[in-house]
């Protein structure tokens, strides 16, 4: 899920930068990406780029996987569309739901399909409210998210998102959505705090909010196993254990937003497995189809599913769904995409090659502009600072990140600037040699930007 986009009109491109400036007007055309091949994309001038962000954290199997094209073509020829309303369905959506449940090793019970992560989190909110209404807990509706968390851009999901640019000008967030602190140890820890102490403080803050709002009004807590669009924030030691304990204590549902971390990104099939998270609800998208087709899934555990199923039976219908929910072409592509991930060992590749990515980036830790290198598996970020000793940030915030983002193109590299953190999230098919090439291009970019900033 991403909010960074561009509105095009003739020769002017209006770029929305959600983590730096609100809108930047440039009298230039957009950079037109024409084709893709493996981890590379090519613009309409023939220039090659390493796609260091897998598009938008999402293209697991590369940009020209013929098996996914063939899966879509076969399904288009057989059944190009059918809905999943009125007790009807089709084979691809049934098989995908079964496969997703199987991949969670029995933790989840059923799947509900949407077209995007934003729609999926919107659906989750409605399901959480429906669940508590079924239990007669009509006041238990508030959902707690985190500052810098990212959960979508629809009215409700954007309210869960903890990024100010997604709220400004939109009259958001909605009142039932609350936010606690971002668990970024490098930026938020107090002097002398260990990671475990910091995690305890984060859990205490969550508990204090639940008690302040009233446990009878707090329905759920939502979080990404590793925060993505907020800056690739890896949770500190013991964080998820302590957060889960607070949720269970006050009967607060735990929602794992795995839109970025699902399907191998962290070196495990799901981020929840990496951090031993036991969610009541999981949200999946992006790498579910390698973004060859729009698709997302909400997975429900038995606790939530059984209540929703009973209540919808009492009401006579579960009054929610989308025309393209479980679209047969999208679900057919997802099934083939997951087969490729499993057959080619891409989860294991993310773990193995991810170690090279993390080590290679950490070799830049002594660079004058580098404040922190963080990440796990095949996702990472390098935070740039004006002063390493004091961790002083650049003014204006985002200045350095924007410079690196733009200059990297000249080195054939696409990364993402999140304020002054440079994010990496390459396709899962990337090799060790390609990782070293990518980091080398980034290092060259960093040196050029350093000369401009100092």
C-alpha cells in the first residue's frame, strides 16, 4: 500500500510526496517505465534500472514472469469474470482460500477477498465492529494503530494510517481510530534504555491508552510486523510479545497487517512467523500476486470467524462485498504466484540473500551521512542524518532523502525516500551478486549527494 503517486496533465507532473512536501510541482513529464525483466525495469528511452523497491514493495517474482501471464490468459479464456455473491463462487477463489489457510499452519480459518490492501483494512474495521455487535458489545469499537504505521488510504483505513499527510486536508482520522507511539528504537528510545526496556514502555503506553479510553470501548490493535511505508521500522526485542500480552489481557483483537511482509519478504512466509505473532486477523496483498493483478485477502481466525458466521446467519446476510471480490483471474494468478514462490524457494532466498543485503548496507554505517541501517530479510532502510553523533536531522526534513532518490536514477537504481530514510525492498528473486550491485550503485549515489550537501 502506498500513497506516493502522480497526477499527470500534459507536460506537467504533480508529484505527491506524503513523507516530505505535500505537493511538488515540476514542469517536466513523468518518468515513463516501458517494460520489465527480472529485477530490472526500463524506461521509454531504453535506460535500465534495478527496481530496488519491487515496484511498491510488491513484485516478488520479477517483472516478466511468463507463468503469471499464462495463468491470467488461461483464466481469461475460461471464465474472465464471475462474482462471489448469492452462494456462488469459482474454483480459483476456493483453491486460493484453502491455500492461504494452509500456509498459516492452521492459525487462520477462512479468507475474504478484496481488490487492495486499503479495501482489506476497511473490511477488517467493519468485521471488527460486526463481531462486537454480535457479542452485544456495542461500545467496543475503537481501534488502536501506531504513529508512522501504514494501513491504506480509504476513509477508514487512512484513519488507521499514522502519517499526517494522509490526514491533512481530508478531515481524518475518524474519532474511533487512536494511535500510540512508533516503536523506532533509534529515534524514540530514552537515554540508557535497552531495547527490552523500550519495548516495555511501548506496551505500557498501549495499556495506558486502553485504560484511559475504557477497555469496554477498545476493540482491536493493528500493526505491521515490520513497518514499511513509515520507514522500515523493525520492532525492538520483546516488543511483539509484550504488545500481545496487553491485547489478550483486555480482550483486544490483534490484527497483523501483512500487506508488505507476507509471502517471504522477511525470510519467512509471513512476518507473524518471524516474530511469533498470534493474530486474530491477518491482512494480505501485494506479493500475493506479485502485483500482476489487484488482489488482497482478509484471513480470520476461528474466534472471529465463528462469531461473524453465526451473526450473519441470524441477520440473514453478511452485507458486505465488492463486485470483483475473489476475481477469478486475480485468484488464478495468485495461485500460480504462490506456486512459483514455493517451487523456487524464494522465501529461503529472501532469508539467505537478505543476510547479504543487510551486511552490505551495514558496511556503509561509517559513512558521514548514515545514521542508522535497519532491516531484516529483503527489506531495509538507511537513515540519513546531518550529524552522526547527535543524530540531528536535515532541515528541511526530507531534503537528503529526496536528493538520493532523484540522483539514484542516474546510477540505474530505483529506491524510495521516506523523509530521510532510503528504503530497499527488491524482488525476492534477486541474487547475491545483484544485491551487491544494487548497494554499490547506492553507495555511489550517496557519495555524490554528500558532495552536494556538505
